[in-house]
């Protein structure tokens, strides 16, 4: 059976169907008036109005913290940290961005009982006979107690100030603290033996109690000088000796008057108890005590003085140390020379008697 095909049934293929692709083609005339939108959506009514592209603010720009100032149009003088950022157009949309910064809570400093750090060991003294200087620190810090070496915290300036001032000819490390008496005739001790995080965790009572212990150490070991490493230590010495706090006009860094010397034997009538004597120490009856040099604190927490101001104070101690070390070396060389001459003289007499 043959079918009859008419011209009306032979239609050319086309995409003019349901998709209507022409509606989704880019139209430059329509794009110039605003953001590109689908014609289908433009026919629907919308209650929200999209702000112009110029009013859109990126998140990065919105987070910028502006300086706090009182604006002329704001009678309340509100802080700009939480201020508004608006579009310049008349029909602008206001975008308010609030930036909240969480501040790190400041650690409270106050007295801490010894039981808080009872798990940390105490630091032993580094003392020997014939010391040039005995350094008196406040007490061991946490890092010092953990490592077992004096002034071990990286921010502590003790070892650097020893070198820059001339007290030591080279930069020493905390690990060499036990060797300081043998290397450079320098001793190390503290007014309080127990460790703590900072000086604020110590009480005045335990600091004052350490003064008598220090006096006994100086009497026993007889160093030439004593260096007080920190103002608070000298304040304790002053408070115990005079029964009152030191006044602002009475304090000064550097060498103190000879009347302030440590280790005097007046309390015992100039006689040292036999059990306090140490082998190798020369106990002169007319010993006048050890002179006191008050130096700055070397702790990284002590920021009252700048580094160059601390170095200037320590330099005075360094100059004295270099001078006394040279005098000691010359005296030792003189003794060796005299002993050598006596040996030569005895040998000559021996040869002469043999010839006879």
C-alpha cells in the first residue's frame, strides 16, 4: 500500500521547539544595564533588590580594621572597629561586618607556695675557695631547675653580659656553670633555693630569710667581691640590715660603700666557728668582708632598663674583674719566680759544697 506524502508533512528539522535557546544567548545590550539574568526570571516579581556591582564588598575588604575616631555625623562618637561600610550609590545596601578578636588572657602573677614546684629539683651552688666574685641570683627559674644549670633560659642575659662586660674572656654557656670556679674564679648561688616561674611567686619573708644564709656563705668561702644580680635582692639585704625598706634616693647600681660589705665577723667577735672553715680558704683575722656590687637583673622578664643600659652597669664590674685578674696573675708569676730563684740558689750552694 503506498502512502501519499504531502509537502506539508515534509518539514525541515529545527530547534525552535520547547528549549527556546535564543533566550539564553548573550545579549550585550541587556548586559550593559546590570548583571546578566535569564529572561524567564525577569518576568517574575521579586521582593528583594540586588545592589549594584559597585556596592558589593569583598570579605577581605570588609574585615579591615579601621582606626577608632569620632565621626562628625555621629554624635555618640562610636568606635570605628565595629563601624558600617556603605555603598556610595543613593540606593545602597548597608553591609555591617563585626570582627571579634579573642584576646589571650594575661597570666596572673602572685605568690606561689613551694608545693607548686616541689617536683622540680633545687639547683646546687657552684662555690670554691679563692673566688674573685660570688654572684647572688634571686632563685632558679623553671628552665634552670629542669636543666640543672644556672641562668639556662634562652632569654636570660647573664652569660652574655658576663662576656660583653669583660668578666669572662669568652661567651660561656649555662652548661658550664659548675666549671666557673675553676675556669675564672667565679661562684654562683641564690638568695632563695626553691624554683619558681618568676620573682613575683616568692614572698618577702623567704627572701629575707635567705640573707642570713648568704652572710654565712660569704664568711665561710671569703670571696673578694659579691655581685647581687637584681635590685630586689639588694632590697632584701637592706631591709634585713636596717629593718626598713630602701628609699628611692638611697638606691644605686654599682659598687656600694665598704660599710655594706658582706661576711663580716662582728657578730661572732671576729672568730669563725671551726665547723664553718673550708680547706683551701685563707682566714685572715683582719678580713673586712666582701665588697658588694649591685648589678641589674638579667632575666628576660625585667624590661625596666634597656640592654645597652644594663651593659653599661655591668661594664664597671668587668673592668674591675680584668684588673684584679691581671694582678692575681702577676702575683702568681712573682711567687713562681721567687721559688725558682730559691731553687737555683740551693742548687748553687749544693754544688759549691760538693767542690769543696
